C-alpha cells in the first residue's frame, strides 16, 4: 500500500513514537535495600532508584551521547557513578591558526573529546579524568573497594592526533586517590562499549576481547578473558560478550550468539550453562540482550535487559535456583548496576520533584 503521508510528517511521527517508547515511561525498577542505576542505551541522563524513590542524573555541561553506547557503573557503596563521557572540546587544539587557515573566524564543525566522569551522589557534582579521543572512554567498572575504575579507552598520540592509525587503544585503570592511569599491556582488542567486571576479591578483571579478520575488517571472534591485576596475565574462559562477575565470585555471566542468549560459567570456564535464550523463548520478534547481565547483591538472581528490533524493551529476572523467568518491567530503561543500599543512605535520598537535576 502506498504511503500517502509526506516524508516530513513521517519523520515527525517516528520521532513522537520513539519518544513514547523511550521517553515517556521512565520509571526505573526498585528493589528492597538496594540502589539501582539505569538508563536508556543512547541517552544524556541516567536514573538512580532506591526503595523510597529516585531521581535523574544529568551529564555535565557540554555532554552529548552522540549515539555512542557505553555503560555506566555504580560504586560498591552506591555513592558514585562512573560514566565514559563525550564532551565538547574547546581546547587550543580545536582553534585554527589565522596564518594558515582562510576565514579562521568562521565557526567550524563542533569538536569533541572524551573523559571518564565520576558523579558524586552526595555533592551532586561531576569530576572528569583524562583527555581521550572523541568517544574514546568506554564502559566503566569500579573495583570492589571503590578506589579504582577500569575502562577501555582510545588515547591521543603525542601530538594530540586522534586520526585513524594514531590513537592508541588500551584497557586503563584509574586510581581515584591519585588521578593517575595505569595502562594494561596488550589490551588494544578490549571492546570499549562492552560490559567489564572486577572479581569480588579485586584480583582479576573480566573483559571482552575481539580478534579481527584483517583482510575484511570483520569481527572474527569475541572472547571472555580474565586479566590478573598486576601481572596482567590473560586467560580466555569462553567465547562470548559482556562479562559480569557474581558477588560471591563463583560465576561469570556472559552473552553468546550476538547477545541472543545469556550463559553462566565458573571463572575457570567450567560448568557453563544456559540461563536465558532471549531470541528463542518468545517465538516471535527479534530479541537480544544489549548490555549483558546484572547480578542481585546476594547473587541469587540475574536481571537482564531485553530489546526487540521494534524498539520495545523489557527487564526480566532469572532465579538461578529454579530457572524461573519473571518479567519485571516493560519499556523502561535498561538496568546498568545493582548494589546494596549503604546504611547511611543520605547520599542517595530522593530529590524533590520540583528540584531540577544539577549539572
């Protein structure tokens, strides 16, 4: 049937429908005794939820998502958020030289940079670390003691060049006490926008590595690897994506089949078992798991954010003892992190509805 609507009106309607699916039902999940971080896959804000309520967290001034998906993380104490930020770059390197550029005073295209941002829920302020290439700070993971953040990044060359072939990719560990970065050797193939996870004892980092088929520039294989902190020795335990370590350290959850299903396995790769087949269990639609699994603080339940190719989303829980799957919400933001609520919950109290989020 011929579409009689003008193209411009079609675009307007698509925008409205998208806002209905992704913007009007922003009521994140809550759980007893918990702080939960959630957000849309591509968005300029996050949500903090507690048993008594919640509030949005806006990115700092100059922040833009630019269609880049990186996963934010909650600190173990529920008092801070780590998020790879893309920001406007107003440094000297973005200003042209009048002696070499004609019409230098005319505004050119916006320039961007990337940094790791840390938001304090107590102070309602952002602090940024690093100066990386546009979109270069990837998904974040706090260490178990909350003093460090691991993430993959695209670093500038010595001349601040980020052109293809100049930027250097690596897994970095940010020490929040000193502000210094440790570059993990031989980690250029860590997938920046995938989930990353520390072992509960802090000895290992689980990450997703991608080997490339160089002639065709197509991904050949995605693997879950464990990297020992300090020695930087790597061990591959499975083929898959988005690793997530259980709170007790006895399991690692990860996705397989381009995010179509979730598995768990012991850290040595043994006893792998299927937990949820997002694509196969429904019998209709194309569903996947875009951001991996989130463990409950007691390690008994997994929450999985599912996405249909039509744009609809659902969050489901899987009871690991029984295998029972329960739909928790529909068309709500994805769940990024889930931690126990601290005894002193002042840092995560609900803000008044008429109080605008600070930037």
